[in-house]
C-alpha cells in the first residue's frame, strides 16, 4: 500500500495559521492569564471564548472526531500534524476542543451513545458547555482491570453504584464522570448524592461512590461492555499523547540547539564540543524516529481502525515516554543551571516524563502487548538450529547446484572451500 508523506497545500496553510495563532494568541494568554482557557469565570471566558470561536470559524474545532461521529473528519494523520503544533502550548488543546480527558469520553459517547445520550452529553461536551472526567483506576491497583471492584446493581429503573476510584483527572471540576464498573460503563453527574471526592490528590481525584443512584439510561454501551469501551477510549488517548509529545520534544530540541550556539566554554561555543554534538545528534534521530512512528500509526488508524492499530499505538505509548525523558534531560543539561529552574519549560517537561510512562497504562503493560502481538507472527524453528544457521542453509543451497558441482571439479572445489571457510570470498 502506498504511504504518502506529503501534506495537501490547503491543510499546510491551515497548519501555518495554527502555528501563528498559537504563537500570537494562545501563548500570550497562557503566560499572562494561566488557566483562563479552562476557567468558567466570566472574565476568563471573555478572553478565551473568542479564540475558540476563531478555531471554529477555521473548521479546526474538535478535529479528533471522525465525520460519522460528529466531528470534521480530518482523520488521525492530520490530527497528528496539528498536535505537533498544539502540544507546544499548555492551553492549545482546550482552545482547539481536543483536550483530554474530554476527547476520550466524547469518543466513547460518539461510538456507543444512544441518540438521546449524544444530545444530552456529547453536544455540550463538544461545545465545552460541560466538562467530564474518567474514573477507571482503583486504589488497590490500576494496571490490571481484573482487580477492579466498583460495581453497579440494578434496582428497578435505576442502577446503584458502589466502589472507590483513584486518580480521576479533573474529577472535582467535571460535570459528568464516566465510571467504569465491573458490569458496564456509567455516566454519573458529579452532583449525584453519594459521589464523595476526597481532599487528596488535588488534581487527579480520589472518589468514593457510595450508593450512587443513576437512571437506567445512564449505562453507556452494553451491559458488561466496559472493557471494550475503555479500549476504545484509551486507544485514541494514547496516540494523542504521543502526538503532543512530538511537539514537546521538538520544543526541547529547539531550546537545546539555540543554547548550544549561544554559550561559550573552554575557548569555543558549546555546540563545538563533541559531547554536546552527540546529544544534539542523538536527540535529532530519536525525535524523528518517534515522529515517523506516530505518523505511521496515525496513518494506519485512518486506513484500518484503532483495534487493528493496537500494537503500533502501544509502541507509541512507551516510546514517547522514553524520548521525552531522554531529549528533555539533554536539553535541560545543556541549559546548565538555568535548566534546573522553573524559568524555562524544561524542568516541568523532564518531570513529566515519568508521568507519561504511567498515565494511560504503565509502559510494562504496553511492552507486553507489543511483544505478544509481534510474536504471533513467528514460529519456533523446527530443529535445534535457528533458520539462519549458515552451515545448514548452505547444505540446503548446495542441493540446488548438485548437478553443476558433480559435473565441474573446479566448481566443486570452490564450493568445498566455501563450506570450510564460511561466508568469505574464496576465489
Ligand atoms: C497524570 C495521570 C493521569 C491519570 N488520569 C487518570 C484518569 O483520569 N482516570 C483513571 O481512571 N486513571 C487515571 N490515571 C491512573 C493510571 O491509569 C494508572 O496510574 C495506571 O494505570 C497505573 O496504575 P497504578 O498507578 O495503580 O500502578 P500499578 O498498577 O500499581 O503499577 C505500579 C508499577 O508496577 C509495575 N507493573 C504493574 N503491572 C505490571 C505488569 N503487568 N508487568 C510488569 N510490571 C508491572 C510497573 O513498574 C508499574 O509502574 C492517571 C495517571 C496519571 C499518572
């Protein structure tokens, strides 16, 4: 199948607009009024809403959703190129309607919601009239869904949810929470009696669900379908994180190169020291390997679906954490003492690398997925020798020339000598 690397001129023009818009509008808002893009305060909204409107007017709002799911339907490859810009700026995903955790929750609603559920929750989520959170992880262990205990019991026209969740991002600010129960995925309005949000942690909330009653139509997708819905949700989320990581490491790289050309030490600019050059060269290679991996994965999703791209998505997940860790560390190191402060984005970026290796599933679990899936394409070799054991292969190949070798003593001597000396040139 052909894989085209070119970007259509119309979309390239959109990307140029996005880069300029982020530089001149989004970044200044972030620097002067941090958090304004997320806030419900009327003064903050008066600053952020006109920017969101500009994005809508350009047809770039909620770009992650396919056409059949209610979005503009640009596909993952274009989204990857867009996220390579947006990921540089803290508020850009909100200003463009592509911020987690709402994106994954909208994907679930779009794919599994009834028309009534979409009207009630998907449309206001898309318009950022309401915000959502996702409650899956439990205090006793997050990596293994078989350990989860939160359960819903049917009682007439209602479900009663009991359980405890841990690290529900932005749960405190959400209007609705998607709660993964052992027997289904439920939409729970945060104000429902029995939803108890603990004081700590502050951002990723610890929530107890105590006899929380929701009407039957708050079950999303089929009963017992929570794991399928979760996969759908997390598949998209993981590749989106990887797309934004490309933006982050490019930013780190730009800072690294600028600094390397700007400082002197021991008689030359530091860019002329070979160990600095090695850091630049390694970072350049790793960033581009990650970028191509992400684009290839996005292209595969566009041409198949997230389920059939699972191995690639999992590869993106742990690779982006590693590249973020290594490149941000090198950039921070080249920046010297300044890099250790919070006066540049580098310290936060580096501190974010371990988070990237845990959020949306720990790296180990994704590596297991990749290894298992990749191994399905292989079989053990039949005998004691591996397939590429040269003496055995040569014996087999010799059979092809048996008649020639039998007829020509010169060729026979050549073949015998090759067999004795191994692979090298013998004539
Ligand atoms: C920033 C952030 C945001 C998050 N947001 C949400 C959210 O909105 N909603 C939500 O539900 N959850 C959220 N999470 C939680 C996240 O999904 C879990 O942290 C993750 O699944 C790991 O679970 P755990 O923290 O319980 O770690 P554990 O499962 O206890 O794992 C700890 C360690 O054990 C080892 N380990 C575990 N399993 C294996 C294995 N199979 N093979 C080898 N080693 C293994 C690994 O070293 C791993 O790092 C978020 C996490 C972060 C960091």
